[in-house]
């Protein structure tokens, strides 16, 4: 059976769709076979062209169950499920299917409040700092805010994914032939974090900066 990663959370705009494609791309760069499933009825399915992974349409409950059944029958594959926001029931179903649940959040008081609630709802899930500031001063301020809000769950906070404007190219209907190197690097880093968390690979990185600062 495939290994399933669910990227969920009750808030829109946190980076779920971008991170779904980023981790799928990163896992594919690491040589894995990957499906990225969209469950968000408000989004168009993306083309396979120029992608190293397979985007699939799981926008209805029936389509999701079909994708889940196919993934249950393929060994060694990874399935990444993109959640929708404001759909607690769909999130419950996606979490039940997933071996690893990621809850992206940005550096904002509202995102921090929502992710704290989501961490309580999904006790096995990890919070993933997303669109994280790259400017040193902003990053330090973000890490302080994170420590104040989520310091009690430091072991459940993953290494941040930096803000990289070019990640939007991942969501073009037809992806570019080649993605910018900083997108490939962020994809590999995120795939590393995910594989380590799944116990599929040794984590060679230090503790996440966001946690070390708390
Ligand atoms: N790492 C990132 N760096 C810069 N912009 C990002 C990043 N991740 C997401 N974004 C941008 O944030 C917005 C929301 O991202 P999206 O993936 O659609 O979130 P969600 O699926 O949670 O609603 C989009 O405009 C997207 O391009
Ligand atoms: Mg989305």
C-alpha cells in the first residue's frame, strides 16, 4: 500500500495546495513515485505535462475513495492529499487515510490560533510553518510569536518552508519544463523532513530553527 501524506487545516491560504505540489515534486526528485490528489472543488486539476509526479482529481467524495482504493493497491508509492479548508468532515476523512498529517500555517496570529486548534483535533499531526520569512529580523520575530503560541507543542513543529515567490509556478495548469533551483531545493528539503518524520529516512538536519528559538 502507498504511504499517504495529508496536508490539511481549517484555514485557507496557508499553503496547503502549494505544499502538496512542493512535497510531491521533492519526493519525485528523490526517486519516488508520487500521486498528488486535489480534493478542493474550487480548484482546477493540473496537467501531468512536465511534472515528475501524477496530479489526480479527487474533488468528489466518490473520486477520493477511488484514489484511496488505488493507492491501497500500490506498494512503494506516495500519495499526497491536498485538503480544502473549512471542511472539518473532509479533513477527518483525509486524516484517517493518512500516515502523516501536516498542518501548514503562516506567521500570523490568526493562523497560529487555527493551527493550535487543529493540532488538538489531530493529535498525531505536525504543524508546518509555511511561507516563512527569509529576512533575518522578520524570521526572529516570527519565531518568537511561534514560541509564545505553540511553545507547548515544540516537538510537533517541523522545519519551516521559506517564502519563495516562484513556488506559484508549481500551480500553473501546465508546469514549466524546469522549475527554478530554489523551488527544487525547498522541495527536496520538505521531502527530507517528511521522509524523516515517516521513519523512511534518517533526518540529518538539526532541530528546526523555529523550535530551537523557543
Ligand atoms: N512557500 C511559499 N512562498 C511564497 N508564496 C507561497 C508559498 N506557499 C504558498 N504561497 C502563496 O500563498 C497563497 C496561498 O497558497 P495556497 O497553496 O493556495 O494555500 P491553500 O491551499 O492553503 O489555500 C498563494 O498565492 C500561493 O502562491
Ligand atoms: Mg488549496
